[in-house]
């Protein structure tokens, strides 16, 4: 198979058909992904609240709870402050350390460029302060709620969407030309096409994120100096996670330059043309199969995947370096990595590759990410802490337990704090609670915090709330006797894969 592309695959001025790599996933991926859409998160760490030893020898893992998606209305008002206050009081009573809350770009800067309104957030943070709860805000630069059942719909600011009307390439685009309007493509990180409120002066996407963070810092500094806010999570992609929307990529990136640099201009026209489609199984494609020409492990495949994952890491660095400058050295900053656990037990790890994580049997993708995080002192946030391998569909080689173990070990190896979350609803689920506890302690060390997804009306039903309270108190005193080692399992499984 050669790398020549037909006219329909070549780059066009409008870039509509430039899907570079497609999602290899199962329907279950789509379901999973949608169900966590914009349940953006928490990191849970903080300089003071992060895990510490208790006097009885256990470790104290602070627990944060995610607020409902509709806590702040689209008009910028707090949604039912009395109910919020009562709910906060209840979670505080069972020992919850703090809350996580999306600070939506589409609400705060929705009116006009550089016109910010944080009023509802200030009210909420004040309530938390009065109740003795911490706050972990998330700079949420993505859209919330395009999915059935989502409690809120919060698009990007309308003046940003307007730029997209003339220039739709600001959004990720798949091979069928579908635009994904949930997050700006990393291709516009450094392209000055967005209004600044000052005629004749445009901003890049990274400028917009920076201005937003600066305004937040200015408004919220009293909560930072009083210790209510100890950690800020920075949204870096769809659902707040540093990843591609799985699996579209637009072409105003520098693939062709990079290809020329390695003496292979023919690699620079588009991504692999045999990577399947959203619901393909890896073995149905050329790119993710074993022993096929130009597959993921060929010289071409390695070139492409290094470039593709490298662009994503550079995107993270573009924003996180600004965040570190704006917020300063004395506050924890977190970035979130998606828990792409399907196809973990295959050599190529197709689903992780398409999300932008170059992690497989031959390459430690989370190491490269951790290295970038370490450069800016960023906490590593990860999810699917509650998941158990044998509860996943048996035909997609899922390995959530091993993926958590790998990312945790890698983050720690690079000296990062590692915070966990659950991915799906676990109300009243004691087995999930027990798995979370198992995953929160490894090799004599506790994770830096746990964030519970999410505060809902049904969480306060008696049985569910008891299970929640028990989880909080277990995480406040965990020790090795409660943990089952998975590191040894993962390393032996990886060895088996390498032999295949
Ligand atoms: C900010 O939003 C709140 C809630 O919608 C509103 O009452 C207030 O007037 C706004 N502030 C400014 C300066 O526009
Ligand atoms: C600003 O960006 C718009 C596209 O959104 C473009 O038409 C305009 O020429 C740019 N202006 C400057 C001064 O760069
Ligand atoms: C491509 O972009 C990346 C990230 O922006 C940059 O580090 C790299 O130098 C660029 N490569 C070329 C050939 O321009
Ligand atoms: C913490 O757990 C240990 C055993 O795992 C127990 O001995 C101790 O009493 C617990 N401490 C508290 C404060 O519950
Ligand atoms: C957690 O670890 C304990 C002790 O190793 C084990 O008995 C238990 O089954 C594990 N729980 C889950 C949900 O895997």
C-alpha cells in the first residue's frame, strides 16, 4: 500500500476532508464518551489538602464532589441558591473536603470579547467559604451538553462561533466534513483571527484562554489567598481533557512541513487512509492491524503518530505555560487526561492513539505527557478509578485497572501529583467504591485526591448517600492492606503482548 492519496484525500483550501486519523472504537466508546461529556472535572489535589498521613498510620485522601452541570444558568445567575446551599451543607456534614465546578467560557465571556462576568461563581465560592469547603474551579473552554440527558447546554461564546461561520476550519473536522463545535482546534492556538473587543486587534485562541485566566485570577484572588482555592484545573480539549475529539484533525497544521523535514514529503498530505471509521474494530483497518504495510508500527506509522501526539502535547504546553505564569508558583494547577481504556490489551492501543496518546506496547505515551506536565508543575488528573476489567465489554480488550496503574506509576515517576475520579455514575455502588479505594493506594503511597462524579438529586437518597459517606470516610484513612497490587499484573501482561 502506498501513501499516495486520491484527489479527495488531498489537502484542499477549505480543508473539509482532511480527517487525518479516525476513531477506532466501539460503540461503547461513543456511549462512554458521551456520557462523560462535559462532566469535567476535578482535580483533587491541592498544596495543603493533598493526601497526608493520619496519626493511625492510614493516609488521608481529600475528597471533592463535582457540582451539577446546571449550577450556573446560561444567563449567568446561580440556579436555586437555597438548594445549592443545603446540598453543600449535607456533603460537608459527611466530611467532603471541597467541590469542583466548571467555570464556563460560554457563560462568563458569552456577551462580548473581554467582557467577563463571574458574579454567580463569586456567590458560590462565598457559600463554600462560609461552610468550610474548598473549591476547585475548572477553566472550561469547551462546550457543555450536546448529548441527550445532559442537564445543560452551554455552547462556546457566540462571537467565537461567528468567526467559525466564515472560517469553519477553526473546528476539528472529520473525513466526512463534520465539524465538531465543542472545542477550538489546536490548529488555531497561534492564529490571530478572534476579536479582542478593540477594533483592528485580533487574538489567537491561546490569547483568549490567557485573558480569561487573567481575569479569573484578578476576580478570585481573595479566594486564592484565603486558601479556599488551592488548585485550578485548566481545560485543554473536548470535555476539558487534553485529547483530540477522537478522531478528527484538521489540516492547517504542519504535517507537510514535518514530513519534508524527515525527507518524506509523500507522508505529509493527510493521515493514514486506512484507519477505519468511528466504529471500526482495529483489526478491520490496515493502520491498526499487525504486520500490514505502513501500519502504526511502520516507519510511516511512527512518524505520523509522533507528529500527531506531539501536536497535542505542544497544545497543552501552549496553554499550561501561560496558566503557570498567570496563577504563579504557589498554587496547584491540574490537567486532565482521558481514560481511554478500550483496546488497552492490544498491541496498537488504537483508541488511545486516535485520542492523541501515543501509548502502546512499544511506546510510553503517558511518559511524554508527564514530562511536559513536570515542566510546568502540573498535577496529573485521571479517571476511571472505579472500573473493573471484567465488567467491560469482552470484545474490546479493555484494561481500565491497568491503565490507571500505568498512568499513576508514570505520573509518580515524573514527580507529579496524581488525582483520580470516577468516570461513570456510581451512586450506591459499594463495589465501585471498593475499587476506588484499591486504586487510591499503591506501593505505600496514596493518590493526592479523589473527585466524585457528581452531585445529583438522587445522590441524596438515603442508600446512595450512605454509600457516598462511607467512601469519603474510607478515603480519609486508607492503607496498603486495602489495596490489591496491579502493577505486577500489568507488567506481565505487557510482556506477553510484546511476545505476540
Ligand atoms: C453579571 O451577571 C449577573 C447575573 O446575570 C447580572 O445580574 C449582573 O448585572 C452582571 N454584571 C454586569 C457588570 O453586567
Ligand atoms: C481579524 O480576524 C478576522 C477574521 O476573524 C479577519 O477578517 C481580519 O482581517 C483580522 N484583522 C486583523 C487586524 O488581523
Ligand atoms: C510543527 O509544530 C510543532 C508544534 O507547534 C513545532 O514544535 C514544530 O517545530 C513544527 N514543525 C515544523 C516543521 O514546523
Ligand atoms: C484508620 O484505619 C486503621 C486500620 O486500617 C485503624 O486502625 C484506625 O483506627 C483508623 N483511624 C481512624 C481515625 O478511623
Ligand atoms: C480490592 O482489594 C481487595 C484486597 O486485595 C480485594 O479483596 C477486593 O476484591 C478488591 N475490590 C475490588 C472491587 O476489586
